[in-house]
C-alpha cells in the first residue's frame, strides 16, 4: 500500500511540474513574440526600408522592390544600393529631375513615373520607360499602386516656385502600407485631406516650400502614423526639424516623428 501511495504521489508531482513547465514556456514564447514584433520607438512596425540619400532623394524598399525617389547626386551615393525597379520624379527642378544622375545609374529595368512637365524635359532615350501621371491620376505597375497628389505653393511671394498642376506628390501603396511623398509643396488642402497614411515624407524649407510650423499643422490634420521630415535645406541652411517634432508631438503624441540624415555632408 505504501508503495502505491508513493508511486501515485510521484506521478502527481511529475504532472504538476510538466504543466508549470509548459506554462512557463508559453509565457516566455509570448514575451519573445511581443518583443520581436515591437518597434523600439512607439510599437510601430513597418515592412518598408527608407534610405535617405540627400535632400529630396530617397530610396524605398519593400518585398524585393526598389523605388528611387527624385534620384540626384553623385554616383557614389548609389554605388552600394540595389538597382531601381521604379523611379518616381516629382518636378522639373534640378534637385528632383537630374538628367546627369539618371544617365549615371543603371535604370535598364526601371519604369519611370513622372508628371507631363518632367516627361517633356527628359531625353528621348527614356521615352519607352516613361509612365506619365498627372495630378489626381493613379496607376498600378509591378504590383505597386501610385497616386499623383498635387504639390504647389500658396504664399503669394512663393507662387513662382511651384505652380499647381506641374509637379506631383505621390501616395505609394506597398502591401498594406500607404506612403506619402510630398515633393515641393506647402500645406495645401490636398495634403490636409489625405487619409490612412502610414508613412509621410514631408518637406519644410524656405523660401521654396513651407515653414516647420505649416508642415506640422498639416501633419496634425492628416495624422500619418509615422512622419519623416525631409527636403529641409533652404537658403538659410537646415530647417529646425527638432522644433517640427516638438510641435507635432505636443499636438498628437501618437504620431511618430522620425529624423533621418538627408544631409550627411553638412
């Protein structure tokens, strides 16, 4: 009888230990999964890689696709980058459309999304690659949807820089994420009316685009999940992106303001 009692006690202890061990494993696994899926900033996870090159020039990568935004600068800035599948150009100005830079890159497999004003200025050797997109239009290529958003100036003294209808901002849908690239613009109604933006690249430089206050005001209205201040060098130097972040987060702490270095040589 004593033997059976001891055996039963040993079995019970074994079962209890096994259950608690599995419970501990589940807790640990759950913690690891949570930590793995959590961003170090505000718990915001993105599958899009953003690489700043300089000023307006940016590279987006998603699911094996590579997008060059306004490629400009020396060839060495791109030498360690993957070849472009898509090139998006926002405007005719040299910091956005730079033919010398385009000619220096291997764009043989790339489609080029441009407004009509840009298409008119590009050499004929690019004609077969062009997909012209004007304000309000959209297209789908290589599994990526691209919408053209107006970009223009509002202030009377700045109207000469960017007229409405000439250039494009873009909303790019990559998987289930929507990325807004402002191009050269002020805080126009079309920007303020944007919906469901996950990532926004927003310009802020005078006298050509807008102040950090105007940029922050627009961001607080359309409420992207993440916003990256870019294109922030003006005639008086670099804009105060720290002030931009302060204004945005004072108005809405949930918006993640991320500062990358678009000016590595300054």
